[in-house]
């Protein structure tokens, strides 16, 4: 009897130990799953936060006066700097045109990288972080897109105004002039909507190494998903094509964002446009005004600041494109000074 009782107690103890182990194992499995899910959610949230915070900083650190106002530099100013050895040593000229056009004539000392590949890791590795990078393209449009992307990554970049058209007159100049002189699409004067003002200005800085990794991946992805043909090739659309869309069913899938100053918006804008002044674009309340289920066409004066906005919006997962030449290309607004500058452009180029 005693032996049977002892055996019974031993069995009970063993069963208890087995039950405890099973519960512990089940508990560990739940903790691991929960932790993994939590980490995944946290990582996704952190990635989004990194891009949003950086966008705010990049806009608020934009110079609004001086030789690099609005992250641009004129051909005259750039030519003067390149002629001074001390100033030239501070600059890095990045040409994002095709290899063929680069070889036919480019600014002396410029490094060529295809626009669609500027954010590829191997190409980013070529760029200095201790120099001013001046980005050059054909008209300034794609260079401006690259410029804001580079600034998101911490590179101190600016765009050459009007691109190579602003550097030296060519056969391409005549076509630009003809297009701008023919621009005559309608505008309306509906008062601007209300948006949240831009935050105080800050000093341009570089993101942390971990943030850089996130931003570089986002930039590369944004470029990889860029349309290379069709109505929105290279994230641009012409005034003629946009006007055609605005008169048809495509209007329902298009959102027009005008980033000019409110005073200029009120003088005349594309019908149905929403106004958010450029440097206030990334303010959270303003971003809430933008749809993620429509194509956002960004409009400014010449296409430059709209192009800079386009890249940042695409890194924020908005499907954005820029109106080529801005309102200048829509109704000729402000074209005269622009035309005078590109027709008088006569800076030297080299071939290779």
C-alpha cells in the first residue's frame, strides 16, 4: 500500500512538471510571435517617420535668398565660380543627361550619371558629401528632381537653372522658346484654400547613418518605379497633355497641387488646383490634404520647385509628377525673362 501511494505521488509530480513545461513552451511561442510582429510594425513606422521628418527638415533648410536661393544657381554664377580655382574646388558638377548628349557637349569637369540611376548605391558612392553638388540636365526639370532627392540623403545639392539650355544656346533653345510662346491655356482666380504655414527655417544637416540607409533605399525605390515613357515619362507631363486630361475623364484621377505663393495662386491658376506654398508641403496637416489614390501633378512657376517637390512626395509614397515649365508652360506667365536668358546663354562646353 505504501509503495502504491509513493508511486502515485511520483506520477502526479511528473505530470505536473510536464504540464508546466508545455505551458512555458506555449508561452514562449506567443511571446516570440508578438515580439516579431511588434518589431515589424515598429520598423515600418520608424521608416515612415524617418522620411517624413527628413522631408520637413529639407524644406525648412531651403535657402530663400542668395546665390543658391531655392536650391538653384544661375549659369552666370556657376561660370564665375568655375573660373575661380578656389571656388571650383568646392564644387562637384553632376550631369544627369544621357551619355550620348553628355559626350556631345558638357560643362568641363562634370561627372555623368543617368537620371534614372542617380540613386543607385554605386552612383551615390561617387558623390562627395563635403562639396556643393550642382546638378545639370536639359531644362532643369530632372536635375531639380535629383537635387531634392540628394538633399533628402544629406548631400548639399543645387540645380543649374534651365539646365544646359541656360548654359549654352542650341537648337533645343528654339523649341523651348516656341513652346513657351504658344502657351495659352486658361486660368481661374478662385481664392486659395487654407493650408498650414511652413515651419521656422533650420540649418541644412546630414541624416544619421541609420536614417541615411532608410532614405537611400526609399530614393532608389522611387526612381525604380518612375515611368520612363508615356504621358508621365520621367515624372513630367506637358501642359498640352494635362489640358487634354482636364477636359476628359482622366480629370477624376488627377489632383493638381500648386506650390506657388498664395498671392500668385490667387492671380490665376489651373481650375481645381489646391494651393500649398512650396516650403509648407511636408507639414503633416498639409500632407493630409493630398490623396494617395490619384496622380498628383505639381505646379510652380518654371517647373523647378515643383520638380523638387515631386521627388520628396514620391519618397513619401505619393504618385507625383511635375508640370513641365510650370505656369510658364501653361499660360506663358513669366516667360519673357526666361526666354531672354536662354537665348543669350553662351558658356563653353567640352566634348568627350
